[in-house]
C-alpha cells in the first residue's frame, strides 16, 4: 500500500482541507508556518513537471522558502502583512507580502489546472489544460520573455497518463484528490484576496 509520501495529491489536498477549516471559522487566523508547510507540498508536483513548469518552480521555491523562514519569527499571515505595511515595504520586491501574493497566484494556477483536468476526458491534452490555466491566471502578469519561456516549457509536458503514473494516481483517484484541492483551496485563496483588499493593497501588482 502506498504511503502518504507516494501520494502527493492527497497530501496537498489534506493540507488545504485543514486550512479551509481555519479560514471558514469565526477566527480565520492562518499561521505562517501552516501556510508555508501546505504550500511546500506543491513542490512535489512541480518537481515531477520539472522542465515544463521550471518558470513557476524556480520562483515558487524561493517564495515559499521565504515564508517558511519568516514563520520562525512571525505568527500569522495577517501579522506578517501588517508588519510590512507598517515598515512601508508591503509592495517592495523583497517583502514577505509581495511573495505571499506570488504564492497565491501559483495556488490559483494549480486550481485552474486541476479544474481543466477534472472537466476533460482521460485522453485530453495535458498541455492544453496547462495553457488554459496559465493564460487564465499568470499570463496577465508576465512580460513577453516569461510568456515565451512558459510556452516553451509546456511543450515538454508529459502525457496526462504519464503524469498520473509519475504521481501514483489513476484517472479516477486523481480527480477525487484534485476536486478536494479545488474545493479546499478556494476559501483559502478567497481569504488571501480579502486580506490584501482589507489592507487596501489590491491584488493586481
């Protein structure tokens, strides 16, 4: 029987289910550590798609590590954003808040990708699903060079069947876990959007 490490989709979905409970509670205060730990589970998926998603992985790894390091001295995401605002650096390239925004977009991209896979048949193109997700979520924020890099990378995506084999899932089991992630990540992403908006930062920067 495969263990949790061999089932990256389940580990990812379960981590976001736990966060969804918190953000849906009367006191939705998400700890920086729990958030960065949950986000780190995406690295296994990006690792499997190494070259194709290199443009996402390199950026994502650095930003999740930054949040993980911050968790040793900062309790919650709200406190982290507040501290950056007070220091006048929330929108600076090096700030934890800016990195949180970038991580949020990666979570949205994966949600969009999973939604495309769930909505299509087993013989559908993984590349087409990835292009749709990328164009929907990340492309509006990328310049010409990054878009070209993304398009080149996605040309090397494995087939859908091979991807599922690489992460020890069948079409049926993968869709179950992807649905779990989509359902659980939605309130978490909405919580982050509300956090940015409540601090008058917006989300388009």
